[in-house]
C-alpha cells in the first residue's frame, strides 16, 4: 500500500500535444502493472510491436487508429479497446490525440 495521499488528476490536462511528437507520463509503475498517459500529434504513433500482457487503450481526446493483428480499428474520445497479449499492434493518431494505456501484468 502506498503512503501517498489520493490525488485527483484531470487526464486531459496533465500532458499537452507537442508538435510532431509522442509524449508520455507514467502514472503507475508497479510489478503488477502500469498506467501511462500518452499525447500524440497528428500522424504520430507507436510502431508495430507485441507485449506479453493484455493492455487496454482508452482514448481521451481525438481519433486514433489502432491496428491489432493487421486489423485496423478507429477509436474516438470515449472509446476503449483491449489489445490481447502477444498479438502485434500499432497505434497512430489520425488527429492530435490523448490516450490512457493500462497494462495488467498479474
């Protein structure tokens, strides 16, 4: 258990989209999982890769294209998708966008 007091965070204000960049801030980094906030400029993204754990992406602002095992999905603010473990996936911002990535390891 953490000794820190709870803090209310406005996820849309923590990070700002930066020109031609992907920026991130890890909110939780534990052995059991991570919670990371990302901000993408238009046409920026994360190249195809795999992860050994399921991960969920929740789009906070903008529009993202998320490709999982060669199938593209278009997500807008308020949408969530689960990226299954060991399946190749890539992410690209169609518009400037912010998303929350939650990975549970155990």
